[in-house]
C-alpha cells in the first residue's frame, strides 16, 4: 500500500493548507495511522475540532468522506448492510414458474440485492475514502462489537455472501465525547488521540486563519481572554468553535480591540449557561 | 532500544496503566516509522499506542521523562554544568545588564548574587524567554536544591527547597508592578487579569523546568528504574481522599466531572434498559388487532423502579472533610437519579445544608457555603458522632420513611465520646437502607478512637471508600 504522507511535518503543513492547525500530537498520530493502517480514536471535549479533523484530512488527501453518525439503537442494518427485501420478493415473484428453487435461492442473496450502509460502503469503495464514525460513545457496548471486525481486519462477513475485504485500507476516525468508557477491545484496535483545548498561541493562530478580517491584536486579546475564562470553574468551558464564533461576532461589530464592557456584552456567544455567563462577567469585571 | 522500551512498558504497568500485549507490539511498530531524533513525535507515537485514557496521560508523561529524558540532544546532562551553557548564560546576562538590571561583574552564573539571579529570572519571565528560563532553572536547582548524590530523598523535597528560595509568588507581584510601570499608569481590571494569567502561565512553565531539571539529575544519580519507582504517582481515580495533596485535589476535582457525567449516563441507561416487566395484557390485545386478533406480539410492562430518597449525613471535620466534599459533589451531580436528596453535615453539632444546594446550580459554591456558613460546632469542634446523631434523631428522625436510604459518611473517630449507636438502630428500622462509607483503609478500622464497628452492626453495610474508584462503584450500586 502506498503511504499517503511523507513525514509528520508534511501532515502538519498539509493540514495547514486546508485551514486546520494541527499540533505535534495530532499530526504525529495521523501520520502513524497512515503508516500502521490503524484507526484513530479521537477523544476530547465538545467543539475542539474532532470531526473537523476527519473532514480536513479527507480534504487534504482528496478522499471521499463517509460518515456514520452513531446514536443509541444503531444496529447492523443501518451501519453495515441490509438485504433489499422488496427487491428479493419481486425477484421471486417475477419468475415464479420457470426457475428451480435452488437457482432463485442463490440468486436473491447476491450482491445485487445488498443495500450497502456506510461501513460496507467505505471498504468496498474504489476511490480513496476517509471513514468517520462520529460519537461512537453513543452506541451501546453490545453494538460496539459490530465495529471490531471492520476496524482490525478491514473486512465485513456476511453469512450468505462470505467475507468482503477492503480493496484499499481507508483512514478511519472514531470520535468520542467520552460520555462512557469505551470497551477495551475497541480501544486496543485504535490509536488514541486526545484533543484538548489548544494552547493560547495555537488558539490565536486558529482565530487568525478561521476568521477573515480579524486583526492580529484582536486575535491575541481573544485568545488571552478565552484562556482566562477557561481557568474559571465553569459548567462548560468555551470550546474552540465558540471562540471562533465570538471572534466573528466581534469582527462583525467592527471592533479592533475588546474592553471588559464589550466582552461582557458578548459573553453569551462564548458561554451557554446563564450561571456561567454571570460568573464569568463577574470575574472579568472584578479582579 | 528494545530493552529500554520493554523496561519502559513494565514501568507503565507498574504505575497502573493497562498496557496489553498488542499495544506493546503496536508501539514497537510505531516507533519504527518515527525518526528517533524527534523527541516530541516519539513521545506522541508511544502515547497514541500505549495510553488509551486521557486521565493516564500525566502518569505516562512522568515515566516518559524519566526513561527518555537523557536521550534528547538539548537535554544532555553534561551541558548543565558544561561550558556551552555558561557562555550562553553570560551572553544572556550581558543582555540583561544592558537593560540596566544586573550590576554584578561578569564571571559566570555561579558568581552571581541571588538578587542578580532573581533579576535575570524576572526579565526572562517578563519576555517569555524559553531558553533563558531553562538555563535559569538549571542554575536555580544547582544552587538552591542542595542535591547530594545517593541521598534517599524524593524529588519533591528538592523542588520545595528550590522554589522556596526563588519566592515565585513575590515574583508575580513584582512582575505585575513592572508591567504597570511599562504601560505608564494603571491597567484596567481586564488587562490586569490577562497579564496576571500570562505571567502565571510562564511561572508555571518555569516550575516545570525546575521539576524536570531535578528529575534529570536524580535519574543521572540513581538510574531510571529506581527513579521511576519514587516518582510513581497513583492515577487520579486511585488517589486517596484523606492523603491527597493540593495538586492531587485539583486533579480529582477535574476528573470528578466527567466521571459523574458517565455515571449519570450509565444509570439512566440502566433504568431504561432494565429487565422487562410482566405481560401488559391491555397493550397486547390492542396490538393483536393488527394481526386479526391473534396476540402475535406480546407487550410487556416496563418496570419503573422507584427512585430512592437519599439522606446524606456527613462528618466534615478536618480529617475527613475532603471525602465528605467529594461524596456530596458526586451525589448532587447525579441528584436526578434520586427522587430527593437531603444533606446534613456535622462535627459535633449538626446542620441541614440541603438549602445551599437548592439555591444555586453551582455545586462547588454550595460546598463553599457549607464550609463557611453551616453551624456544625457545638462545644469544641472535635468530632462527636454520638451527639450529632442524637440531635439528628430528635430534630429530623420523624422524616425518615421506608423510602429513604441513609448514607453516613465519616471515619467514626469519636474522640472517646458516647457512641449513641441506638440512633443508627432506630434509623435502620425506619429507613429502607442505612450505609456507612468510611474513607479510612479497612485495616485502621476500630483502632484507637474509631468505633465504626459499633455503628456498623446497625447498618446494612460499611464500605471502604478511599478513592474515587470505590466511591463510584458504591454510588452506582446505590442508584
């Protein structure tokens, strides 16, 4: 298999070209995932760019992004494959008299009657693919087992058809908000990447790349204020996406710098709980 | 390399991280793809393959530092005292002097007076100069830590000695003063706060440099394996409540929140997906209409287990305060799993604090109010379980009903007062369950003035709750 990336640095630069600022850890793990042919389990607080990472990598290598959004009650007919019953029924009825039963039997369990769902689609695809399994912590522990075969062997076993093996190994990203502990079996098969709130300098860079029209000084101030706010004991600390929203707001308001008053008035963009807003406003004005 | 890596992995396992054989193999594969000179990439390669839980990252980092700190080029131990870095420092120092700060003559770092050293440090912090900060950390350790080869003292001792001499808190004030001067005039509150955070951040980095330097020296002195053993810290979920340091407390607090979220999700799921109930006859008949009157699809009633009513009675005297605080936080964080939660705290007097939690959404604020406002002192402020229980029984005893579960928190160190264990007996007769959670190790129970056995006979169970893991397991069982 060809390697997609030359070195860690090339991953980093490439991601930067598609407007995703990766740090050493992120770039390193993406590079390794490619070399080792292993899925990446991305974990971290909401809004730190976990899903965006998968999208950016897809954009970078020019691959199609196939996304499986997980939810409670997801089962194999929605994740892997399903037989097209209606078509099978029609097939049986169409030549009721002519064929022998055994012919039809073999026939209706052919790939023609198979509806592919995201996971199967990802491994049968001819073009390069990035598979994103989003919020994997939402499925039940039992359903996780569905993923194990595809994650370690890149194959799907269908009892009637046999085993379908991947034509090319896709890059797989799993994201998790860590609402529950994932099973050991799943973790063992993945590379683990924890994406946390970025360092101040990186956050500033992110604001600069993502928000058009923001001045260097404003971005610096924004990053500093957000860092201060994250140090307060809040219900939900502001995420990167909220920082970007806030920066956009300030740019729209036509500000070049923020003072405490303006920051307080726009805090609701950054924080989503009333108690958090009150607390942050107090902190910003008092000390 | 292979030997080193397997030693590293054994150490990780000793530190409590679950590293499986496949992960071990993955790590070997991974590092073959990474240039070994790139220390950061090397670290992340190992991290991604070996550490699958973010809470374990710190432990991993510590072990990594110990095993691989000597290998990076810029970390070689010799240049700490060698010529290269001294030259470097002199250069830096002269820069500092040009700014009119230091006034000592040239002559190497060693000849500087402590005041000059402080000035240089202040400048470095002011400008966020990484290289100079690292050099200064080295110098500070060399000068203040007083490290002696072979002396069996932990790294924290040296760290403490170094930092005490540097007076970093005072440094922060000075830095703030200086930046005020620079702007000329007062800063606005917001600016002041931002500046302060910035300096705090830098000072924190400097502290880490000092710590790393001490570690490097200790490793050079004693060897990686012995060092790793002394540095081994328990994982956050294994930290004991009663002996946690301030840092560990902070970490505990941080890990409490995701933990409660997980616990709540798990409990809610359990409630929904529990055992199916008995046949729901009406529903089955209704659905049978779709099959021409044949009850093809039996329907079952969903069991709705009653949510317990919880009464928490917690000892908040010094020795066990942290434990009580954590339990209250945990219980309130998942309070929607209970129909009602009431909280009482005592030392030798008892006070109800349920109101504090009701008024605010913020649990930590409520805890703070408990510490400052609750009226828990009756005579001398030494734990008196007997009196507290007696008062509880008089005032609130009639509110205990068969739905309530009573949780008693404390080490039952009664300072040789009367136990009044009959209260517990009475409570148990009225309540559904009575449990006692004790933060002390089981081997300490019933020694000295601990009378947990006497109370324990009247409860449905006494549980050892020394760390977050045990506490979590208990709460899950409870709800």
